[in-house]
C-alpha cells in the first residue's frame, strides 16, 4: 500500500496547526497535547522542519515554533522533502533525479518505468502545487457546519489518459 509515513503525516498535521495559530509561537508539548501526537516524535519532526527553514523557533517560557513564511507560500513538497527527502514511488523515480541517474540495473528491461515515472511526476506536481494554506482550508472543511471555508484542494485521481 502506498502511504505517507507517520512522520510526514505528523509533520503535515503540525504545520496545519501552526498555520492556524498565526504568528503566535506554539511549544512542541502544546502541539503534541492538542494534536494527540507523541511529544518526543513531534519534537524531532519540528526540529527537522526548522532546519529546513520552514519553521522559526524561539527559546524561553513564551517561545515555541511558528511558520517561517506565510502558509500560502509553503508548498507541501517542501514539507515532504524536509521529512522524507525526494518524492519517489520507487528508487528509480524521484522528483529530484534526472532520467538515467537513478542507478537502476533493470532500466533497459523495465517496461513500466515510463508509467511509474509519469505517476511520480503527477504526485510530485500535486505536492508542489498544493500549499499549506490549501491543506489548512481543506482540513477546516472537517469543522462543524457553518464554519467551513471553501477549499480549492481537490483529490488527486489518475485518469486513464494519464496512464496511457
């Protein structure tokens, strides 16, 4: 089954919470409690996101983490890469690997590489085009009726022509 890792899932959930918090810093403990995530794991994820330049951290009693830039300027691909590295469905298909540079020993005989690379490119493109603000708006759709902002985020569904 193709799935985001737990670390990436936690990172996305935490980034949405920080986007909703605005400029107010939130401590790792506060976020972990509010989001019901393991505090130690979240602390390490927040450090990774800060190292990648996606978060700013402030020390002290009123310190914590906040977004380093507006949510509308943060592409989901930057969050995924900060946690997982390049977006890739298989080792031979990466959004940061040029064709022929993947080191695959079966490249000459592989009959599905073009399809898998195309799907990988669509997935990487979806993550590149979708912002943290889009994800936050989509998650707000889970709010009680009457408090739901409209989201421009639509599910990624492959079409027959995309696989042809």
